[in-house]
């Protein structure tokens, strides 16, 4: 039973990697873009939290 389960997972990854190879560098570019967008969002939220803490006296 476990052999069939892990074999199925292996076949899925083999199938997945065939299509990832065809995409070449696109997944890497997408991950980098998503990472930079998330970083920009996080930094803007952190700046807002710092400003709010300064105004309320919570940041020393």
C-alpha cells in the first residue's frame, strides 16, 4: 500500500518536472517577482506600524 502511494507521488513529480523544464526560467522569474512584491508590501506595512507606534508612544 505504501509502495503504491510513494510511487504515485514519484510519478507526479516526474510529470511535473517535465513541464517545469519546458517553462525554462519562467518559474524562477515569477518567484523573484512575487518575493519583491511581498517584500515591498511588508516594508510598507512595517513603516506604517512604526509610525503608528511612534505617535502613540509605544516605540522607544
